[in-house]
C-alpha cells in the first residue's frame, strides 16, 4: 500500500496521532476487488492473512500515519463544540488510478480522544449496512464514500444488546467536514481556518486558487457541489437520516450511512431514523437542511472572505442565497431525464409536481413508478425490462399519463432512444430496507454472509433487468416494512 499523506502536514491541533486498537480474531467478510485495484492495492494481498490484519487494525502498513481528526458540528440543530473521529482512524492517503487522492480510514478501530462515552467499536450490522448502501450509491453514480473491505472482529460490542463487532475500511476523497471548519471558527483560530481552506482548495478545488477571492470561490463551489449531491439523493428517494454539519463533506460526497434508507412507498415526510424523533431530516426537508448547513460553513469562513466583517457577510449571504436555485436546476434536470424529457418547457415543473402528488396520494413505490414510466415511454412493452408483474400504475394516473405523452410528443428524440435513456436513469434495484435488514440478520444471527454478498452483487448493476433477480426489485410485504433504522453508535 503506497501512502502519500497530506493531512498530517497540517498542525497537530487538527488531529491526534494514535494506532488502531487490535481485535482478537479478525475474519474476512469481503474485499472490494475493483476499488482495491483502482487504489493500486493487490486484492489478493488484501484478502491474505496479512491484509486482513491491516483491515482489522492489527497491523499498520508501511507509509501509513494513523490519526483521528477533530471537528465540531450541529447535531439535530444543537451545537456540539467538539466531536471528532470517535470510532475511526485515518490510516493515510493514496493516489488512485484517476490521479485523485483518497483517504483510507478504519471504522470501528477502537477508542480515540474524541470517543466521548463510546467504545470506539462498530457493531457488525452497521458495518454491513454501510458497505451495502455506500456501494449501491456509487453504482447509482452518486458521489459517495466507498467500502474497500470489511472484517468481523471476533469480539462483542454492547449497544441495546450484545452484538458481534466488525471493522470497515472506508474510502473517501477526504473526510473534511463542514464541522471541521466550525471547530476552528468557534475557537476564533483564523490561522487554522486559512490552513484548512488552503488544503481543501489544493485537494478538491484547485481552480479556486486562481480566483480574485479564492475562499469565496471555494464557498461557491462547495455550495454548487452540495446542490448537485442533494438533488441526486432526492431523485432516487434516498433519506440520509443524520444530516448534521459534521456529516457533510467539503468534497461533496455522501458519508456516514447510519440510519439511512431508500423509500419504498412515496411519502414526502418519510423519516426512518430512530433518533430523528421530530422529522428534522425527513426526505422533504433535505434540501432546506443542506442550505442551513452550508450557511454554517459560510459563517465559519467569514474571517477569510474579507477583512471587513460587513463585506464578508454580504459576500457569504449572496453565495448562500444561490443554493435554492442551484438545487432546483439540478433537480429539474434530473427529473426531466427520469421522465424522458430532454428539452425545457415552462410547464415541466407543474407536470413533475402533479406526478409526485399522485404518487403521494396513492403511496406508489418510488423506484418502480419511474421504472414503469420508462417501460411505457417506448409506446410498447419491453419484456427484457418489464416490471408490470411487480407493479402497476393505478388508474388515477391515466389523466397524467395522457399529459405526459403529449409532452413527450414535443421531444426531438425517437421513442427507442428515449426509452433507453430512461432505463439508464431509473434504477430497478435499490438497497431496500427489508433486504438490507434480512442480509444483516442472517450475518449477525447465523453467521451467514451469503445474503450480504448476493445483495452487494445485485446492487452493483442497478439498471439491468434480470428475471431471476426480480424479487430484489419487489416492494416489501406489510410484514417486511421497516419502521425505524438505527445508526449503531
């Protein structure tokens, strides 16, 4: 493993150096062989006894410089002045085959100075959940942290009950959060803010360094990237569940797959997180929460935007005010793509809203509604991608379908091309809650990882219909519906 570390070149108040805590009997669950090759790691070595020791934190590879990073954050709207990697240790950074820099982090690797009252360990269930959902997001082309590998620890952890433990190797372009900036801003450590901002510019937004005001351009680029990210969540019915400022990355990647979920029946107010009692992070609230979080980043950056406080506030406000329109543009573009519309018409937003209202009224399955529309867009049934035996649109959709067909008639592309593009924009296989829970239950209760491996492989190709796998596309039965999801901390 060839490490090329940059974050540890920042001052030590940004992190604490420490080694992972070894586990007693690590056992390999899975290695993401494709991602390993992308990072220049031999998958066979990673699957060897030596590689498993590295995954578990029992062995430190050459060139690694293990640290736990510090940050703060607003958690469910309440300020927490110091958080940090309480159960994760960053081994170091590697350069991928695309020339980009990636963090290699162990999650569940033991206590750190930022663990507060936690044990620093991870239950096996949340490790498997993050592996499955983060890889599914990547397959959907949504910016996300990735899962490189996972092992069992051979040890137990105590949450609501005693559970087997695990360790996940998480990969992200960085783990720098809005909360990282907020930590130093709260301490009025302007020097640290500048060092951190320069690091982020060099790592993620190098063109910002050429701007007249590099830190303002950085803020604007982060806002634009987050608008794209949240739009991509909304377009697949993904609910993050813990959109705290310490869970939003400056790189624009999705991270921290705790009590997350994909909707089955469409419900704008849907929230599954057991700890989100008031629905702060419900599906319909995600754009507004992202806007609120980004305002926190803008506030933290004020000392860098201008030497005059009033001017800095005006610059920040103008940048933040752009978020709703940026989000709406990205969302409408994505919705048009899902509906087979390539041009823009003033009535498109109304057409989309009418569809969503119908879906909410009838509680239709979010994923299968759009997939079914993709089948209908060609004007004839496509047997190779037919989900009609799993799902049918209610008769109440008929007037809307008529208006939609009229809109499609205005499009320049032929129906075959349109249908192909819609099938490539509307997934069939998503990590449905009941399937994720079934895979976790089999692994935790029976040490059977077969359902986990199968689901990971199905989700790696979310758009291709395979008749033998159609049950993975089916909505849950009433007895399979998941009411709550848990973060495992």
